[in-house]
C-alpha cells in the first residue's frame, strides 16, 4: 500500500494530476510531462504539508486553545516544537471518492466531532482539469446542530524548473505582510512598501527567507516565472481567499529546502480561531464553496 493510499489520476490535453486518498490532497501536477508542482513520490508521505488540504483551519493556532460560543476548547498540539495546533484536522484522514472521470475527481470526508473541535463538517474537494489548467473547489457543510468555526487553505509547492527558488521570479499583488514570532503566530501587520518582502512588481526571490502570510490583496493571482521567461505558473484564487502564505521552504529537510515555493491560499489569517481574523462561522446545514487553481505554460 502506498503511504498516501489510493491514487486517482486525471489527464486532459497534456495535463496530468494525481490526487490521493490520504488527506484528499494533490500529489503531482504536470503539463506535457513537465512538473508544475514540486510534489512527492508515490512511495513517500506528504512532507511539509505538500499538496494537502488545510481544514478546518489553515496555518497555526497558538497553544491549540480558543474559545467559541462560550466554551473554552483545547486542540491537540500537532506542532509540538512550537506548541501549536497546525494545519487543521484532515491531512492524514482517509478520504473517499464521490465521483471520478477523466478530467475530474471529487474527494469527500465527514469530519466527526472530536476533542477540541466538537463539530461535524461534511467536506468535498473537486479537482478538475480543463483548458485553463487545474481548479480546486472546496465545499464545507455544517452537518451538526450548532454553529461551527471554519477556515480553509491549501499547500501547493510550485516550480518553474529552477534548482532553487532563489532564481525564480515572483509576482504577488499584496499590500501587507503579517510579521510573526518564532512560533509562526502573527504579531503585527506591516506594509510591504519599502521592504525586501515587496513582490508587487515581479522580482527574483533571491536569498530572502519568506515564511509569511500576505493580505490586502489587490489581485487574484500570484505568478512564479523562470528567470529566462520561458516558463511560468499562475496560482489564482476567488474572493473567499483573502490571505496568501508564501514559504521558501528553509525549515524543510535539506533535500527539499528551497526546491519549490509554497504559495498557499487561505480564507482566514493564521491563529484565526483565536483572533477571529477572517474566521467563517457556518450555521447548521450551511455550505460554503471556495475555489482556487493553477495554470501553467510559456510566459505571456
């Protein structure tokens, strides 16, 4: 058995993607046999959050503690070195297939009540290949009898064929960056203007160490391009995603470090279960669908 469970393949017009049972995540995506994602092998686990769905919260919750509807709740600390609850509750769950065709697959999971998150979520993620590339639609439905807190994110690592992300060129239409402490918990929102973290005009990633959430987005896509301009990958998002995490991978194992650039669309800020910043509250039987995607090809 593969560490990521069963594999589900999509193939359309030179595009090929693999979606996995474990976490319902995206393992690989290629165009004409060329990697668009810095994914992982069929014999490997999804290291560094690679390709995973981050539900019912993206990023981190400090100390795993939050209050909701008058109750104090404690989540398991899945990032013990930083004393955080990290990247939600569905990354290692076994998802099932609701539908599968050549160009699409729908993965689903029921997240049952558990310590720290005593709510029921019915989840479905549709991956679809088409003329515009790959789209990912995430639908969450509150299957319980009381409101529940919710946020969603995704964790793709993009590549344009450079050995390291240092040589790649990034365009990110964001006015503000969230500064964070050593645990990755935001401490302040600062304007990017006049700083080395300003990617509103396309420029090389260089040797910058980036592990920050960006917000105040002025557009709906980030673009990573090869230095010669011959390849580019565009990650786009709908209006539900108001934060984008950028991670150069400096804390990964050496063989993975700075090999791909994680550009992670998020519907809420890090630590949103505590701060409420972007947190969505789903009423019983309420559904919410959010969509992001990836397009790749020669530079325009």
